[in-house]
C-alpha cells in the first residue's frame, strides 16, 4: 500500500493570494493513499525541507508530492531533501500550482483552488506508480573546444588550460585577436588595446595545454556532453608553418593588393599576408580568392623569394577530428550595415564612416598613422559628428535592442579625436547616454568636460552635402529645435550584430539562436553562459552585445563551467531516459526519425534464441537521450518506455481527474 | 493596345491641366488607352483624413468601386495626393477586413469593393509598366544637355508601407526616366524634402522657407530645372519662386517641369503643346540647353587588370 506525503507551499503570496492553500491540503487528505498533508509558507526553505525529511521518517512515506512552483525551479532541491531522508529522489512528484494555477488564474480564486486540487490529485496518482531510479554515469573526455579566438575565446581557453585541461582553440581567420586587436584604446581607462591583448595572444600560442588551430572552421559536431566529436576544416594556408620563419619577404614582394579586413578596407593588404604585425601565429597565409598563382597559375613571386621554400601551392584543405567533452562558442560580432539609412546618404557620401573605421584611423598602427582623415580628400577633419544608435533601438530598421557599448566608445572617440586633432570639435547626437559600469559615467563626463564634445540629445533626420561639407540635420531635444551641424566627417555608431554565420553554426552545434542570430543562453538570469544543450557554453558578443570586461567575465565563467563539468572522471545524468523493449520493437525506425537529439540508432539482434538470422531494432544511447518522449509517442508497438513517465504513471494521472 | 483606368483628380482638370494634357500625349505614344473613371469624386485630400477616418476612406473607396466596374486591372493617377489617398484606402482595406466591411456600407449603393484593381501613380506606371527600355525606344528628340533635379516630394514614395514603390528617402525612378530621355539627373539630396504642401494657402511663409531650401539645393546640384510628378509640388516650387527669391534675396530662375512634359518633348511633340504659358518661371532658358554637351568630370582611369575580382595588380 502506497503511503504518500503532500506538501503544499504558499510561496509567500505568490500562491496563497490566489489559491486557498488550506483547502488544497484538506482535499489532499481525502485521497486514500495520502497519509500526511501539510502546508508551509516557503517549502523550499530549510525548515520546509526539514518538514519533508521528518515526515518521510515519521509516516514511513513511499512517495512525496510537493505542490509549489515549476519543477524547473526547485525539483532538484526537493529531490535532495528526499535523498537526505534516505529515500530515492525520483519518488518525488512536483505539482506546479504556481505557474499553472495561481499566476494564470488570478481573477478566480475558487477555480484556481479547484485546479490546484486537481493538480495535486494527479501528482499523487502519478507518484504511486513512481519507480526507484538511479542517476546514470557517463564517461567524460577532458578536452574543451573553443570556437573563436577573440578576447572571449582567448580568455576562456587560457582559464581552462590553466586548470590543466587541454583546449583546442579554432579561429577562422589567420590570427587570433578578434575585434579587440582592431581597437586603439579602451574605455574607461584609455589603456592601449594591443598592449593588454597581445601578451594574452602570445600566452595562447605558448601554452602547453592549448592547441591553436588558426584559419580553420568547425564543420561538424556529434555526440553528447562529455563525449563530443568535432570535425575541423583547416583551410589551406599554402604556407608550411613549420619551415616559415615569418620573415615577411613573401608579402613584401607579392604584387596583388586586396582590401585589408583588419583596417576595415581603408588600405590594402597583399594576397599573401598576416593580418597585422602582432599576429599570432605570426605566419602568413595565401588568400586563395585573390592569389594570381592559384587563380591563373602565373606569378609565384612569393615562392621565389621564400628562402625556406615554405610556400606550397599544392596544399589542400585538411579535415581533422578531435574528441572533446565541452564546447565554448565565442564567435563575436560584426557591425550592422547602415545602408538602409538612406536619409543619411550612407553609401553615397565617402565621408560617412562607421565606428570601427574611425577606430582603425586613430589607432597608432592604423592605415593613416593614427590621424583621422576624410576618405574623400584625405584632409584632417576639424568638425566631426558622431551619431549613436544607428540601427540600434530602431524598430523601423529592424533592430530593437540597445547595442550597449556605443555610448562608451563614442565618448572614447570624442576623447581620441581631441587627442589627435587638438583644434577639432566632436558633436554627438544621442538618444540616451547609457553609462552603467564601473567608471563609465565619469568617463562620459570627462569626454564632455575635457574635450568640449557637444552632446546633442536627438535623432539625426538627414545628412546632405553642401560644398565639401556634410550638413547634419537633427533635433536638439533639450532646446526643442532643429539644428544643423556642418561636418567634415560623420561617424556612425552602427548596431552590433552577431557573426553572420551564427545561425548555421548553431544548427551545426544543435543549439538555439534568436531572431537576430545571437546564440541563446539556457536561462537569461540564472544560466547566462550555458546553452540549452549540455556541455556547450557561450562567451562574449555571440550571445549579446557586451564590452570587454563583461566579455572577459563571461569567458572566465565558461571556463569555470567547463572545469566543473570535467571535475570527475564520469558525469552524472538524470535517469529519465527512454529504453527499448526489443521483444516488441518492430524495427520501423520511426523513433530514429523523430528523435531531435540523434540519440537513437539501430542494431541487429538474432531473430530468436540462437538463430543466425537477424532483425533490426532500435537502440537508445542513454548518454544522449534527453527524455523528451517523442519516441514513446511515435512508437506504434509501444515498445519504448520513458523512465519517470511510464504508461502506468500517465494513465494514473488521467484517471485521477 | 493596353488599357488603363484614369483618375485625373481635381487639379488635372484645373491648375495642372498641362500635366493632364501631357499625360495623355505620353500614354498615346506608349500605346496605352486611358479610360477616365465615370462620375469620379473628390479623393478627400488632406482635409478628409484630418477630420474623419470614415470619410477619408469612404471618398476614395467610391472611386475604387467605380474603377472596379471598368474591366481594367490598373488605375493610374497623376496627382500624388489623390494617389496617396486611393492607395492608402486600398492597402488598409485589403489588410483589415473589419474596416473594409465597415467602410463598404458607406458606398453600398455603388457596389462592393473587391480589391482587384492595382493603383499606380503616373510615375510608378511609367517606371514599372512602361519600362525604361520602351520609353527610350520612343524618344525621337532626346533632351540631352539638360541637367535636371528630380523632385519626388513627400507622397509618391512615402510611407513605404502604402506606396510599396521605390525608396522612401532617396528614390531614383524619375532620375532613371529623365536619363532615358537623354537628360542628366543631378545628385539631389532634397528630392523627398517637404515643400510645405497646402500651407501654401494658410501659412505661406512656411512654404517659402521649405521650398526655398529645395530650390537652393537644386541650384547647387547644378540643375537647369526641376522635374516633378505632383501638381502641388509644381505649384509651390514654381508659383512661389518669385516670392522666395524676394524674401531671401536670391535668384534661382529654375523652371519646374512635369515629368510628362519632358517625356512629351522627347517623344517629339511640339513645345507649343506643353502649355508652358501656364508656368510662372519661363522655361525657355532651361530648354535652350537641349543639345549641349555635358562635360563629365574626369575619373581616374582604372587599368584593365584592376577590374578583376576586387583585386588590383600593380
């Protein structure tokens, strides 16, 4: 005879305001198998849990029902309470009377109370059929894969490797460094971006626990947490890195000029190139799309000048495999293309640039030697208009979110402009100044006071050309009037958007992404670095726009998560997984098709005892199975059973109401 | 021969007769027969939609229902404001069945609106239905030598959700058409700025200021004249030009043509038929540029190698 204990929670006022909790307790007591029922203000608190532990012993309970919030919130808490009292934790059922009743039926307390009673009856009925289950142990491959070699990927890789866990860092471009390597100085302290970044880049290259694979991409990921297998395509560099000394003779002699991505296309690089002088690894690659030798079979000048004979035009892409246990995704951001701002004449006027172009110009190692210039005539601008929120916070143009970092870097740009061109003036059109961060508000004040930057609160409605000036017409909301500023140069703080191939990467990894292409975290507040897929973590702007300190913090958090995952030799996993009854399985393989986790394969078993003939049946990898139950629903011969959600349990629930 | 319905609107039968006349010439040349909507009524213009939503939809709707009785699949409208009201009614009725049912009752005596007629401004019809190639093919008297600032005003391409045509901020369709006629369209940043519209009557100073800016920028772009496809734009820029010149002590002398006037000239119709006498700013100085050779500023010559695949070889 089952002996069920029912524990109904007030959840402060969350439940009690809309559900008559004592009535629910009284209803529960009417059920034959319920030997004990009680309410309490906060069941998840320690005294609440103690009530459960005591009742288990005192009333010799065989299963427990907690009527409270969603099981997503506290199922683990209550399971632990059961274990502590010596009871199998899977004999717990949670009746969700908060999200499923009190919160959604706030206008009808009577109905909400009745529904809560029904939910409790169902949970009691189900718990009677609960079986003792035991956590599954899965072996772990202790190697992490980090995708993306910007500051997020670098930090995550270094932190994981410092815990003596091997890391494979995959970077799509020829060098690690990412966006941060393109920045001049960083807010709010104006320390040189390169100076603080390049030591970390060198650390990555020399770390005994880091395997750096530049100029490559992840093309496949199979398996499950702790046991992933990644396939990585190493793009042909046409340069043998082992013999190359990085002397530079090749790119000095290469006759082909290509727009330089590192300098945002302001100047040219060669077809054989390293992205920038501090590149790691400091070895050139040949850009196959532009190399005359690779395109037409003529030239080969680089090979002639390479004393080491490191150039190999016959090199081909190579696919390598790595077994890994966890993945950190850090693919970074791009700037939104502002062409839809036709009223600004984006694309028509050369002297409208974006913030990264300005960043490259004022950078000491930039294409203009650290001076901002007008692309139209090369003159140094005296009057520069900065426009914030170009694309961001603009529903009409498709991006509703705030790009977060533009307020700060625009303040920085005003200061840098002042440092480089003393007799210049910055005009900044803004919607709001969002300077929440340590030292940020002070930094914006500094920009205003120290440089005399003119902050104009209002949107720019139009930019037009008059002579060689750009006329920027906007609103000064503080004065309530229209203003026109004569500008030599206009810098747009365009929205931050995720790396354009994020959706494809997300599909490849089996994780989700939002409508903008940002990869989705498992919980916006409590699980901000995990994805919904176990063992895959997010760092940096691939998840949402963020600045360097936040990116570094998130990367370190990823590292902590990875280290935690790898702390034991095996991993524990919930036992709510499907199993196939081979006797009943007809081998239709419908379950293989519907399984969203590729957890089901087929196997051949003898047709009968000792028979040579075989038949095909489904086989479920319990390490991969997430217990969604799709296979149970599709199975025509009812051969699949999902632990924790067996047919008797479900039928009991239905019968109870 | 292609046949379209035609909604002239009040101005085409009055102040912008020269628009109406030249539209007819252009359509004839392009082998398009126009069938005027019988018993059409006022579109409601600015007045109706500032007073009553129902009236603002009901007035154009009656015209739409009448247009559906003709067997043509398209209705063209020369006036930008009429076009805007008709198209807005169509778009909103098509998107919102509840509104459609409600407004339909107002015109129930004329029949039921079914939404089967496409509505196009004259500019849109020229650009989309005639096409640049066909227009070019009919040009017998190219107007090359003329530099023209194409002014679209506020209603021909905006709001985008209604017009669903060209760019709302920097449209190019008219520019392409005048270039097909042989002229040169100047880069003109004020092509969709507000001219002041009907404030011309109630608060003329606003129009002097706004239209003055448009004239100034058109002049600065190097244009000999302005081209429009809207009667009110024409009236404000042309009729108020002397007042503007006087107020700001400047001299623009920029004739304001209807697009169809220039098309008709290019198609070989005699100048005398264009009703230029109705213009305030004389057009002769601008037309005198026809046949001149425009010197293009020299562009740096690119080596042939440079053209390949973004890369360039030294």
